[in-house]
C-alpha cells in the first residue's frame, strides 16, 4: 500500500521464453523520472469527539427557575433576630455615663478637686480658732479650696467633648446616635450632674466639719442663706463654669485651645481690673469686671464681706453666658462636619 507521500519504482521483469533466460547480460530499461503527486494542502485529521453518553432521565428534566423579583414561596418578610427598638435620650445618657466614668481623666480631675476642697478647707478650719469667726461665717474655709478646685472642673468640662475629637471617637458616637443635639444634651446633663454633686458634697462636708470644730458663745452661727450659698450656690457656680467650658470645647474642638480660653475667662477678670482702674474713664468698667470675676463671685456666695451682695446676681449672669455658649455649640455642631 502506498501513500501520496511514498514513491516506489520497480524495474520491469524481462519475459522468460521456453528456452530459458536470454543470453548475454541483462538489459535494463531506463528508469523514468518519478512523478511527484500534486501538493495538496495539509488537512488535519478531524477531531474525534468523545462518545456522547446520554444523561439519565432524572437529569434531563428542566429545573424550574424563579424570577428574581418574586419572594420565596412560603416565606414571609425578613425579621432580624436582634431586637430593634427606638432610641431616646435615656440611651444617650447611659452611653455618656459609661464613657465619662470609664476614662481616667474623670477620676483624676474630680479626685484632685475634692482633695483640694476638703484638704485646704479642713486645714484652714483646723488652724483657726473661735475668735476668728466672730464676724465671719464658719463656712468660710471651703472658699479657699474652691478657688483652686474650680480649675479642675474647667479642665474636665473641656476634656469631656474635646477628647473625642482628638481620638476620632466622635465619629463613632455620632454614627451610633445621628441626632447630634441629643449627644450634646446628654454630655451636658451627665457632666453637670456629676460636677455639681461632687462639688456640693465636698463643700457640705467642709462646712459642717468647720461648724462642728468652731462653736460657742464667741462664734456667730451661720444663717441658712449662708449655708445655702456656701454649699449649693458655690456648687452651682463651679458646675456652670464647667458647663461653659464644655460649650467652649464643643465650639473650638481643641483641648489646649479651649483650656487656655477658659483660664483666661476665669483669671483675666480678676487681674485686668487692677490696670483698668488706673484710668478715670475705665474705672467703672474695672469695678464691674472685678465684681463679676470668679473669685469675687465665690466670695459673695460665701458671704465673706457684709458689703458684698448675696452672689446670686453673679450666678445668674454666669447662667446667661453659659446658655448663650451652649446655643452656639448646638448650632455649630449641626452645621459643621466631624
């Protein structure tokens, strides 16, 4: 069997007669030139497909398809396994209370404030005698510790809001509670309640300890107004000062800047009048500024001098300033991005 790609040439065989092969050398016929078959284009062998085995009858049945817009048959709407309930201000208060009691700055600042009020107050009360309280109320020792303790409340009021801006926690807070006014309200209520309770309790302990240490015919018993001003009044003043610090922190959103601003608010009105009263035209302004400064306001609440007022006008003025600052903080919190 030959293929188009193989060529075989065979010489013709001479005929043999009856007498046998011919005499002489054999003659060979000239070989013809091999004729090459025409070049056909290369054709690849057809691909042999694998034998087709028909699927079983069960798999040949069409599978019904469900339109994507139709819900599953026999199933109702999705219900979350986690209970979902509407949030309110109480949830925000619980959240802020958890945050403010779990940070170290709260413990340190309130602890130092209480130590200053109690320590300095009891020290003053122990180093004085009954004759010193002939004209002064026995609640006076708490005044000296409050002058320094108010700086701790100012610092804590700033850190309550600015620490979240510094760490980026404010984004998580506002994501969990998108109503920003509710967050600021919860912070203000929790901080005010905590600072007022701590300050008032510390002042009350000093006042009643001093009254117990100094009693007798030479000592003037404090009136109910003097006790109220030296405990609740001073506690309200210091707490409002801390709430003003919280509002300034919400406006500035920077710890160092807000603390510096509040130190100026506390200390500048007590220092600047000394320079203003050197001028005749600015003397009235200096006196009014000195009257509403923080040390003078606390002195009025403690009734250190009979010529001073009761201190409640200064307390009312501080409440108005604090309310204005809180309104500005609410407006900027809703307007600005975090």
